[in-house]
C-alpha cells in the first residue's frame, strides 16, 4: 500500500488542488482531496454591498460558467419583486446561457482528451471553442466575463449582423462536433480509456447527490432547465441522459448536450421577438432561494436583501462540490491505473474556483445554517408558467 | 529520378512555398470587436467631478479623482493594474456626452441609471426654506421643484453631496447611509452607553441641583477620541462614524433619573406604578429599592412620588470639534397631585 | 552561448493559478488552440516548475499559496522570469476589498518581471507580453549570490 500525491500543480491538473491516492500496485483503493488553494471569500465580500456590485462579484466566482452565476443571482432578485423581464430579454438570456454552456462543455471535453493524451481531439475541441468565444466577445464585449444580465432584462441588444454570425458560426461548430463525436465513438484506443472506467451507478449517484452532466451520465433524468419558465413556455426541452454510468457516458453526454444547446440557440435566434430589452425594477426587502442549471449542474443562490437591493446574507452552492464527492467516493474506487484516476477526475468537469465555499461550523461540530433558509423555502415562488395556467 | 525531383520542385514552388516562407498569424485574432470593453478613456474637459464612477467601481482603488492644477478641475484617473474592465463606471457616468468611454456599448440604455447607492439624500419639507440653491448646485438635474416642494429623484442622484454643501439650513437635506445598517446600530448603541457612563459619574453633582430652577444647568464634556477607537473596530470608516454621531447627538434627548433615599418615607406608592418592576419593596430591610438596569425612564415614579425622591433631569448633546458637549437641566414636567 | 541563443527561441512556461476566478487560466489554455498556436512562437506550455523558464502567475495569492508560491519560485531553475497575468495578480482586483483573505499583489511575494493588466487579458495580449518581456529578462538574468 502506498500513497501518491497529485498536485497542487501538476501537468495533469489545470487547477490547483491536491489529490492523495491510496494505491495497491497500480490500482487505486482510496482517495482524499485537499482543497483551499482558491479561497477568496466571495460571500464575505458580497455582504452589505448593493446588488449591482455583487453581480460583478458573482461573475468572478467562476470564470468558466460566468454567465450562470450572475444569471442565477439576478433571476433570484427578480423573484423578490416579481418583475418579469420582457420576452426579448428572456430570449437573449437563453442564447447567452446556452452559448456559455457550449463553450464550457467544449473546454471540459478538451481537457479530458488532453488528460488521456489524445492531443489531436483536445486541440480540435479547443479550436472549435474559439468560434463560440468569438460570438461571446462580439455580443457582450468580453471573452470571459460578460456582464450581460441585469435586473429587469439584459444590458445590450443584438444587432442583425450578430444574429447572422451566430447562426453561421454555430453551423460550423455543429458539423465539427458531429465529427468529434464520431471520432470519439469509433476510436478504439479512446474506447479502452473510457469504457467501463469510473463507474458510478444510479443508486450511488442519488446517494451522493451528484448533479448536472455527472448525474445524467449515470441515468438520472433531471435538469433544472425543465423547470425554468422560459424553457417551459417557448422551448420544449427534454433532458439528455445516458445509462452507461462511466467515463464514456459523461464525455458523450457533453457532446450531446452541445448539440441540444445549438438547437435551442438556433430556435431562439429564429423566434427572437421584438420589443424592449429592459424594464424598471426596484428591489425591496426579501429573501429567495433560486436554482439554475449551470453547465456543471445545479447552482443555488440563497440570499436575503435589505431595502434598496442591498445583499444582507448570501449562500452559494455550486455544483462541483457535490460532484467532487461523487468522484472521490465512488468513481476512484477500482480505477485500474493512476493515469485513469486523473482522467476520471477530469470527466466530472471540476471547477475548483466555484468549489471554494465556506461552511460555518460551531464548536460542537454542528453546521450553522444560513438564517434566512426557513423563511425562504416558504417564499419560493417561480413565475407561473403560462402553459400550465391555461 | 531527376524528373520526379523536378516535378516535386515545380509543385512546391507554385503552390505553397511562398506562403510557407511568409507565414504570418491571422491579423484578426489580435483585433478586438467594436463592442470590446477596453480600459475606459477619460475626456478631462467634460467631467463634472461628481464622483459617481469612483463610487460605483466594484474594484477598490481602480479609479481615483485627481485634481488638475492647470485647468482647475477634478477628473478621474484609471489605475490599469486594478481595473477589471467591467465598464460600470461608463454606464453610470451622468454627463452628456460621457466623460468615460469604452467600446461601442454602454451607450445604449441611457434611460436606466443604475448607480448603486451608499447614501441617500432626502429633502425635509418642513425645514426647507425654498431658497432653491440646491437646484443650481445639482449638476445633473436630479432635484425637482414642484408644487412648492423640493424633491430629489433617487434614480438620478449620484450621491455627490453638492446639494448639502449649498444648503444654508442645517438638516434641510438629510444624508443617510443605507449600507452597513447593523454596524450603524452598534455604533449608536456604544455611543449611548458611553455617554450614560459619563453622566453617571456625576450623579452626586446632579442631585444637588435644586428642582424647578431652569437657570441652573450642569455642563459636561465627552471627548470622542476613546470612542472613535472603539467604533473603528466595528467599522473602519471615520466619515460614517462622525456622520452617525452627529445625527444622533442632534436628536438625542436623554432622561436621567436620580434617587434620593433619605427623603423616602416608604409609602410604596411607586412600587405598583412602575411598569417594569424596577422599583421593589424589600420586606427584610423595610426599604424601597430601585434597579437602574430595568428602568425605562418613563418618569411615572417621578410624577407619583409625593416626597420628591426621584429626580428627573434632561440631557442634551452637541458635537463640536470632536467633543460632545452635554447639558443637563432639571425637567419641566410638573409633579402630579 | 548556444544555450542563450536557444533559450530566446524556446520558452517553457508553467501556469500557476493562485486563486482567481479561472478566467485568466482558460485564456492561457485558449492559447494552445490552433487559432493562437503558442508553439509556433516557441513557447511550450508545461505544468512542471522544474522544467520551465517562465512562471505565469494568475490570481490573488490565497492564504495557502503565500508560502508555497515562494517554494515554487525556488524550484524553477535559473535563469527564470515571472509574468503576472490579470487584475487579480497585479492588485487583487475585485477581491482586494477590506479583506485579509488574499495576499495580492503577487509582487509582494515573488519578484515579477512583466505585468499583463486586464480582467481577463485577451489571449493575444498574453502572448505578446510573454514574447516581448521574457527573452530579454532571461538574457539579462543575474544569478543571486
Ligand atoms: S483577473 Fe479577472 S479574469 Fe483573471 S482571475 Fe482575476 S477575476 Fe478572473
């Protein structure tokens, strides 16, 4: 029995964290994860700040799903006032959110391919991602941090030329993703590195509460987008899932989700309604618990505001914290080699910048819960879906 | 063989050898699109030095107001190393055309100003003398005069404080911090506790003041230095502390109740009247006792007692040069019965 | 002599993220794609400090990093260069607010040779900075005695 420490800086890892593997020969029997290299205290900074500044801070909780964080915060704030943004703004948010998802999934797969040393596909994926990044930069003005959402709508409007470019670029991305998907499906060596490795059954996934593509790769058919009012009303969205439960399923899942996202964006661009893109909203005192499907899974923002939209208390629950536990508890078990352990770790699409949250524990080891939660859960009111009303 | 080489050479020369020799990166990758939010540019002449940009910046120290000696105006300077290129300062800039510029965006939604506020300015209808000096002082037209009432448009206000400086009446425009409410409460509580402490030290002197003689007053002083140290631990913002203290001292009126045991005849009238049970009759000693911790200062005992055991004094405060001046006077409330 | 000539043309870099938002890191990763193709300029992206010539440091220096970063810097063979990327590394950016959680800027912890401002900088800006500042720094590097 021996220990293999990996990280914090390691050629196989893109973000600093330390994984300690307990091995028997090459076989991994146990693992331990050591976090804390990324802690910045975003929640502490957010307390007592007006929401306008907190939106910028939320964006910088994670740079890869940087649309999902402000998206969740701001839709949560809108739930407090019950202020529904205009339809054009809702569609713009969908377009931006899906483009963000495409780029996030592409980089996740690229990094997995680099982790299994299939550099060709890795670099191809990165290159395809540049096309999406171009779109994001052209629309919002920054490649990574978009500052796109705002209470009551979105900041900027699309131009005609933008919509045309979106369709053009996405058509290219689509054909390329089909090609990569085929290469991944038929590649014999890739099959060896991915099939039947990093198994996590459905029951195990439910037990550790895995979320997002990791859970859907294990046969859980759940996606928060099926509960999002815009998706329910205007896009008949069905969650994608696979039941292989291994690395292959998770990587394939991402390719499939990219294709589905492209479909959604195309539909949104075609049906983009005319009208204003923003509405006046004043944020009163209140509290809310709002969840949204970030590229990596369920993202929850639970917060309380004071008058004038000042954030009093905020709790952020990010998806990777659940998936990391799933990875350490079940996926690492019986991974045949140490090289595979790194590959398994990359399939959950870890984002350590998201994960570094803090939990307050008192002396007796009891977790101190956020004060607002109980009132919040009662107040939880999504906008009513128009379809169900009829 | 040689023909093959010749053929290859021909093929190479014609098609790709030139391109291979002059390989260059595609220039488009270094060019930013027209919406790209670069570091903001500053047009010094347009600035009205309202400070909205400094105030709105999510990253501290990225933008500073600097005085230009030659032109005698103040304009923002951007520190590139902490600027996060969010473009929020451009969005909130109230001048027309904008002092700060970045990309082609952020000029689209002129009608929504979303400046986050730390302070709120409110005009007081009763104290206002309608001199309209603030109307002139406000450079962005956030103050309206309608139906003989001055009102401040909160959605336009950038919290620059020019109206307060122009206003000739103290308190006609009120400035309130809306952030850190809990800390402000704590500051006020500590202030009141320490003021009480200072007054309690002087109880003996106060008791000797003859009742109902309005000219007799006691003056005390409370220097702020110690208190400031304590308050800085709660929130390290001197301006906010001083503003809060000033507001509190302007309004605060404290009732001080003294207790003169010698005059008491154990009639126990006050024991039943006291709403909190702060006054109790102790059977063993045969004495009426008052617990100052529980006292609400409702002055009922003062009004009930036929012998004048409780004394009532009123303290008022004024902040001047970092010293709180305390003035103690006997109360004017008449004794019942 | 030959060493110096070669070193100018082939730079091995190591990326260290010390706790930002990942934005700068993915922009460095984007440099690997064919679009930017870092390797055509002779820069090889390598996450191993012992084999690298230049450290690319991103992010606010989180608590755990404050000592480790110095250790790290000592592991890089001489001559070495450090490029600080992003607002976080230069000043703490949005996270540098009355909080003691971060130890930014990076230049407080290790000597920094080049700075790339922006949040995040565009990949082209990073590549230009690395190409412009790293070779001269390596050439004029003096061994500390
Ligand atoms: S500088 Fe900006 S983009 Fe880079 S890590 Fe910091 S917050 Fe993220």
